[in-house]
C-alpha cells in the first residue's frame, strides 16, 4: 500500500485504500508483529498450563471430596487442551 507522496497514510480516504488493496490477495504483517503475536499466544498457553496444573494440585483434596462428577482427570484434560490450543495458535501465527 503505497500512499501518494504528498499525503501521509492516515490521510487517505477509505476508497483510496480499497483501490490500493484490491490488487493484493492478503494482508501480510511485519516480522515484529508476527513475533509479538506468536510469543503472546505461546506464552499464554505455557502460563495457563503451569498455573492451571499448579492450582489443581493445590486443590486436589477438595476436588476429590466434592460431589462433582468432574474429578482430576477431566480437569487436567481441559487445562491441557486449552493450553495446547493457545500454543497451536501461537505457532500458526508465526508461520501464517
């Protein structure tokens, strides 16, 4: 998207931006945007796994005594699935 030389990019009208973007198939981020986004998702996945499992271990006795049908296994699976999904989104963000 190359703006006219006499105007700044934020001064362009929506119609001009649409004309310039019409020839492009998809928008590509800069390297720092991809690195920041992927690091954020991967970090969030690792953090959610670490804190989730730690909290489950701290509350294991309470969970096992509760009347809930969701005991440790299903809760660990939920934490692992959520964390894996966040890490996968981070990896996808890095390469796509």
